[in-house]
C-alpha cells in the first residue's frame, strides 16, 4: 500500500521491482492485490492487458481501520488496554512518553470543550 499511496498509480511490475530480494512470487503479489481490491482499499484500470492500481482510501483512513481491527482482535475492543500495553511493552524514551502525555493532555482539553 505504501508504494501505491506514494505513486498514486502503479503497475504490478513496478510493485515487484520495488520489493527487495528475494522477491515474492508474482502469484503472491497478485493475490495480495486481489484481496486489497476485494476489501475496497484499491482499484485498477485496464491499460491493454495490464492493470494500473490506485488507492481508494488514504493512508490515515487505512491505518485507523487497521488499528481499530487490531484493538478489537487483540485487546477485546479496549483502547485503554492497548494504550497500557503499548506504554509498558515498548522501548519508549522519557521524551517520547512525555510527548504522548502532551498528546493525551491536548485530547483531554479538546474533549472538555
């Protein structure tokens, strides 16, 4: 998805070329593209026999949906459990934790209004 968002439109050959060695099998990439198409994340237009893929959702929407699914699956739908796990099980520096606190404080301030 990253390359599709970056380029806007991309052919499968361009995606294959972007992968480092060892590259996935073309059928593996085709399956991934089909799944993303079926999920409504991307679509394509035919140019001769080639498909040019383009995103239907932006990075922010996709990331948000993916994160919500992960929270639902791994943390019983509890954002609090996810945040607790994240804060306790990652190697965040003191300054990174302070930045997170500032983000949370800002959200609290905006929620009260």
